[in-house]
C-alpha cells in the first residue's frame, strides 16, 4: 500500500513539475496561457464495503487547468500585430480546420492573406470594393493592386440636426409708427405664406393706441406695441410750452396741472411745485407705473416737460398759472399713442378693401433681413459638415452641406423645416445659390421629404469639376440640359451628376452629429501601409492619402473557455465541453477590443512558477522518502527468521 501511495505521489509531483516547467518554458511565448495541475485524493471503497477508518490510496491528477486571465500588452513595430484587450480569441483557418488563438503576431503571405507565423489565415468580416463591411466571414486579404479612380455618384449622410437650435435668420417688416387716428375704423385681412387662412383684424372698436396694438398683436405673424409721448414744447394745438420759466412766473400758489389717462385723472400732488423737476418728481411718484416723466431739451436750448406712457394710452393734460383749470385760458391738449408693428416672414400681405393706412404702411415698408445665410459666416447657419468627393479623373473636391433652421410652417405643430445648401470647392451648386433645398421633418424627428420628395434625395446636376484656378479640369461635367437624372446613378456614370441621400437624417433634441457619411468615389493610388482600429477594422492607406477598410477581424468567445483543447502553436480547438463559438466584431457584446501594433504577452508569473518548482521538488522528494521507508520496513520483515 505504501509503495503505491508513494508512487502515486511521485507521478503527481512529476506532472506538477512538467506543468510548471512548461509554464516556465513559455514565459516569453506570445498569447500563451499558463496551466496548473489539480490533484485529488484516492480511497479504496466499494459500494457496500466502506470501512470505518479508511486509509487513502494516494493521489491522482484530476486535471491540468489553463488560466485564461489577461496577459500584459506590449507594443511592437509591426502594424498588423494585434492584441486582444478583454475576452475573445482570433479565428484561424488552418487548411480547413478552425483554430482559436490569443497570439496576434500577424503578417501577409505572398497571396495577400493575413496569416500568423504558422501560415494559418486570420478570419474576419470581409469588405466590398467600396470598403463597406459585408458581415460575411472569410479569410482576410489585403489587395496590393493599384486603385483606379472612381467618380462619386452617391453620398449618404446619416445626420442628426439639433431640434433645439433657434432660427438664425430674421425677415421682418417694420410697420409704423401710426397714430390711433391713422387706423381708426380700419378692418383688414392678414394673408400668410404657408397657406393658413386669412386672419381678420377689426380696429373699429379700438379707443386707444394700446387697444389697437392689442388687436393687431392677436394676429399670427404680427407683433405690435404702442407708446404715447407728450412733449410740452408748445407744439400741440391749444398748449404753450411748459418750462421752468412758466412755473416760476406762476408761483406755487397759482400753478395748476392735471393729467388724465384715457379720461381717468391721475392723482398728483401739485401743491408745492416750484420747478420743472418738482413736477417731474410728482408725476414719477404717482401710482401709475406705466407713466414716466423727464426734463428734455426742446431743440432750442430750453428745458421742457416730457411724459411717456409706455403702453400707448391716450393722454389729456391741462396746466395754467391762475390756480384754476376750469375758468378758461388754460393750456390743454390730447395726445394719442403711436402704434409700431412688426410682420414676420409668415405674413405674405395685408388686404384692406378700403386701402387703409395700415396696408399702405405694410406695402411701403422694406423687408429687413438680418443674419442671412452666408457660407463664409458661421453665425448664419446652424450646422455644417464636409466630406471629400471625386470627379471622373480621380481629382478630389471638398463638398460641404450647410443646414439652416427655418420657421416651422403653419402653426408650427408637428412639422419642422431646414434649408439645405450644397457647396463644392467654395461654389454653391444644385441651384442652392438662389434657392436652397427644403428638408421637412415630422413630429417624431424623422425626415418627411426633401423639396417634397419622400426619398430624402437631392440631386446635384450642375457641377463642373474645376482645378485650383477655378477652371474646368477636363473631367466629366453636368448632363445635357433637360436630361432626366435617374437615381441611383446607373453604372458606368457618364456625367458629374451625383446624389446626396439624407433619408436617414433625423431631427432630435440632441447635439448635431454625423453618425455616418459614406461616398463611393476615390482616386488612384498605391498601397502604402496598413492600420488597425480598436474595433479590428483593417484600413489600407494609399499614396494618394486615401484609406479604405479591407475587412474587420472577427473574434470568438465560448461559454466555457476552459473546455477548449490546446493543440499547440499557441492555439486551441473547440470541444464538446467548450460549447460552440460566439462570433462577433471586437468591442461588441462581451468581446474585447483590439490593440494595434501590440501583442499579448504570456500570463505566466515567473516568480510564482519558480516557487511552485521548489514546492514540486519538495513533494517529489517527500514521496520518494515514503517509498524508501516502506522498503526499509519490508526488508526488516524479510530478515525475520
């Protein structure tokens, strides 16, 4: 029994030494995962014969378990070296056999396939000729051929326009000032550019400029205010100037003054007025907050009284120097307020059958435009985005889309509008130099139409490709006048016409963002280098400065990573215990990201392995001592006679 127990311990210690030695040997192996021997004790017991004091039969190796913990990531000089930061394995095609590895030392073979050091091909999601990832898994391949130029025929922009943006441009007509007597009794209709029904304004019941302004202000698209200004400079009929000389000559006992608002007398303390400033203070200290008084120059160097009612009520005043405002001879006047109105861009016109003063004032007032769109002034547009397009000769040109928030049509409920301008190399095209495209969005922020077209496409059919001097560069130009433009542009294209597709554009209450912007043109060039993104996309860089995605590395994960079976070359194969692989793009789901120009080092802790080596050696020596002792005991028994 003791011999077998000792032998089992020797075997277990030997396996422990083998595992530890293998870990130490691969301490510098890229992508290597260290292992640990796991042991279990042995007892001799039957189904019905377990003893009360069983003695163990030794030890056995239950499993050699690999640790798939993350190894350190170190940088390299190779652009195709990759390290996985997180979970996942590279998928390798080994002549039809699928293997999985964490070792990312990759290069390109003579056929352009991305391979590891053993010639196994790296698998990923392939890209089409336009650099679009197909989602189809296959062997990744880098094409080293020169690229022939391809003109741009389609530009797809996936944008979000910020619905919180204000309307930057204003188009208004300033109407007035008009007095109450100018518009008294007028009735007119307000007409609208968006087809809304006319709004009727009846001013026949207005008794003050304030009332008239309120009636005008009720009309959509019109805003109005009224102010009454009474200047006591003698210009009003029946009234002389009211200045310090008049008050001084009258004296406090004889000076009398009254002010009424729409016929209602204003309570004023005028019992001790000795100067014009005293009168100003008395008016300003009254209970009427809409009234303000001040001393002003009448234009000839003489200071007189000015009273303003900032809401446009009618003012009646009287003053005299005999202490009585009811015995005749007093200075009196009635001052009506002035009406100032503003019409915004929704107001198309004013229709008054009697051709009244308000209609005349509207028709004679010029349109005042402020902050009109100017591609050179970023304060005049809400958003802009640029991209590179190509003509038939492969020359690159910069296309910029400008987005300008417009007032919502109708009542502004459930619909929004933006103007879209298109500029190529600093020149507005597609007729947007005179008339922009109109993008309309519904209440959910989805694009309804571009110029009424629900496809969300706008066609640029007047572009003449030019050189840096502004002269045509010999590339294909616009189609003939009157030629129908079919979208998508059929291959091969025969003109410079192309389509800008904004169908995925949204208008949400979030910051402006370019979610995606793809165009299908490029110029010629030779392969100059490769780059790998954090998501495993392999980009080819060409001598013309262009880049194109050639594919994306695929990663695989398993429900039970420890169930994978190692097959050498730092690779594993799927087993029943591991489960089937879950394949996806890097940095999605539970899969890790890709670190380019890097490799994952072995996760072996060399210091710990050296300690394990000492422990395994001690265990081996101790089990050998068990056998030696058992041999001595047995020899003693044999020597008994």
